[in-house]
C-alpha cells in the first residue's frame, strides 16, 4: 500500500475548485494506487452546500463546524472566494494541529500573504497555491475529478517556508494530475494580470459598451455578432462576485497592465487616425507571432 | 429547368470569400436545382492565383484580363481587399455591360460608396454587400462552398438604387444559403465597428502589450495562458493586410467605438482603484446578460 500524501486533509469551501479537489481525493482510494489523503474532512459556510456535499459523497466527513473540520488535519486547503480567505484563516488558526500545512487555491496571491502572514502561527507552514483551471460554472455540482489534469498549479510560498511542506503540497497536486511551478507572489500576480485578469476586464467592458448603444443598434449587435464579439461574451459569462474579488485583490498589477494596454490601444488609435500603415501591420503581426508561439507550446 | 439568377456572372478576386462564392456557383449546376449563374467568369490580379483557380475548376472561364472578364456579365461581384476596391471599380467601369449590377463583399461599406459613387455610370446599379462569414485562413485554396450557409449578408445600396437589382442580389445570396438584410452604409459601419472591428483591435493590442513585457514574464505568459488570453490570440491570428484595410476604411466609426470603450474601461479602472464593488458587479452582470441574449438568439 502506497504512502498517502496526507493522513488527514481538510478542504474548506466546496465550490467548483473545492468540490473538484474533493472528488479527486475520494476517487483516488484504490488499494494499489497512490492515495492523496487517507481521510478527507470538508466544510462549507452554506448549510445547503454541506447537505448537497453529503448527498454527493464529496468527503469522508462533511463537518458542520469550521473549527472542528480542521482539527487533527495534516493539511488544510482553503477553497473559499479570495475575499473571504483572511477571515477564514483567522478563524481556523487557533484550531490547526501542530505543524499543519495551510494552503489555498485563490487566483491572486499577494493578498493571501498580506492577510495571512500577520496572523500565521510560527509552527504553521504557509504554501499558497493557484490551480490554472476552471469553467464558467460554479457550486458543488459543477466540480469534476479531472479538472486539474495537465493544468498548472502555481505555488507562492513566502521566503523561509519549510521545503518539506512545499514538497508535500507539490506531491498532492501532482497526484491530482497537475504540474507545479513555484514563484514569487508579486510575480504571479503580474503574470496573471496580463494572462487572465485583463482579458476578463476587457471582455466585461466591451459587453457593457455594446449594451450602452442605442436600442436599435444593440439588437443588431446581438443579431450580427461575428466571431470576435461572440468570443468576448463567452469570457464575460463568468461569476461576478469571484471576478469582483479578483479585480480588487489584484488591483495594483491589474491597473498597471490596463494602463500599459490603454497606452498601446491609444497608439493604435493614433496610427489609424493618421494612416500609419506599417505601425498597424506591425502590431497585428505581433499578435500572430504570439499565437504561433502558443501553438508551438501546445497550449492551444 | 429553373431560371438562373444571372446568365453570366463575374467574380473579381479569388481569396477566401471570392473562391467560396465561385465554388458555390459551380457546385450549383444540377439540372433540377436552382442555378445561381449559367456562366461564371473569374479573375484575380495574381497570375499564380489564376493558375491555381484553373486547376481547382473555380469558374467556367478564368480570364487573364480584368476588362475582358467583366464583358457581357449581368453582375460583377468584387471580392478584392477593401483597399483595392476603388481602383478596380474604376478600371472595369468602361467595360461593364449596359445595366450590369455591380456588387462587392467588403467589410466596410461607407468607403465603397465614397469611392465608387463618383465614378459610377448612370446605368449601373450599385448593390454593395458584406457577408458575415470567414475563417482565419486566406487564398483560393481556403474557400469552401458552404461558407455562407446560415450566415448574414448585409446589403447597403445607396438611395435610389433599382429595387429589381437589389432583389436579384438578394436572390443570389439566398441561393448561397445566406440571409440578407438591407441597411444604411453608415449604420452598417457602426454596428460592425463594435461587433467585429473593435474586438479585433483589442485582441491585436493585448497580444502586443504582452509581447512588450520583459523576457521572463513573456515566456510565462505563453506557458500559463489561461482561457482568457488564449481566446484573444485566436482572434488575433487573422490576416494583417485585410485588417489594416478594414481599420483604415472604417476609421471614424472604429475610433468612436474605441473612445466609448476606453471611457468605460477607465470607469472600471476607477471603480477598481476605489473599491466601488457595486459598479464592478453591475458591469460584469451586463456582460452576462448580453451573453444570455446571444444564446437565446441561437447565435452561440
């Protein structure tokens, strides 16, 4: 029988990510295969979600009490919205087992450090994580055990974190099918700002701009939505509260990327106004070059 | 035997759209079915493309001379890049048959009127068209006969155009599988600016912004491209010269939509900077509402 990564694991928050992790842990109980956790305890702030989690068999035990759910766990993974992370961490801190690893799955990482480091017990290793995976759906029914297969999970442990704790969290994610990369939290937030947060902001905004057009034009915008606009509305279909939290918690990096983007868009506007053909073609060519690189990296 | 829409049709320019139209006309020769054109003559400025068009059997006759290709045709459809339309129209004008219908497939429509109306012979009805169809590929090999199936073709004839000429062009597009809608050229350009041209401008720009980041970050942008950014690069993979022409020929409407969008993006930036949660959620909700409307319209 292989060694489980964790004897007892607690997952707090059973939305898309939390319930997917829980399903993966529960699906991984073959006597021969690797075992992510010998025992899984789960908790969600919503009584309705806890009830549904029990019906779905998402954990060995779905606790009704947050403090009780983390007692005795070797590791606790917070899967709550980013805006609730600090409060939940504060509440569980006194109840964590000696030396338990604390991790999370939030989309922004500097806020986690900012909110959790000041209240972190000295014996608790903090290994924040961010799986680059998701769908436009949410809630405990939306999760599935293969969500992390072949995806990245970025880890941003603060300096001085016990390397053994980092290594166990990495083993856990590898067992979920993900690849891991460790990086600085500020660097993480800048990369995600351009890769994910700014594209979502632009998609939400163009939908709003279209919605502001006069009634007749708006109807035609819908009727004649060519591929460009349709792709934007797909991105814009995501959960409002989750994205509000992401925008606010990655404010500095996002505003910087938006400022760079706006400068570039204004330069394009100027080139269009004055007919600077070579500038326009150069910018378009760079988009194609990035697309080619992406395809070469087999990300497409 | 059914009546053909045109006895003799000329298609000028055999890229994606022109070669797709040509394929559709040639595929439509069953004795029982409707016949789009009893005879199809095609021309392309490139000798190489003409050679390939003959190999592919894209027309009854691939002419080597532009003037000769339109002689005796009841209708001529210009499928050249928008930037070349005016010059080509000027060159063929003296050679058009008495009363021949002149049409095109360009993505912007005010420029067509601006360039062609001053040189238009009084006996020639002008029925500009714009099929909302395409792929990211180009050239005579990229076309296919079903490209227009179920898509819109927008027509922008100037006031006073012979209704019978408009009706024949509509019958032609219906025979290609498309739906048609007639509208004012300025209105067309505004709708397309928000539905297609601005989304492409934003996609090209964000790829350029990402490309400008420091080397280390750029590599990671490629590695960690989440769904948001990846969708943008797909849009940004289109043909540079075609898009340069579209941006320049729809300059006024595009710059106006970009200005509206930029105001909206700045308002979003301000809300993020000052933590105006309800503003942020409201803008995100509007994107979702538009997405829902699109799905209801079965455009998705």
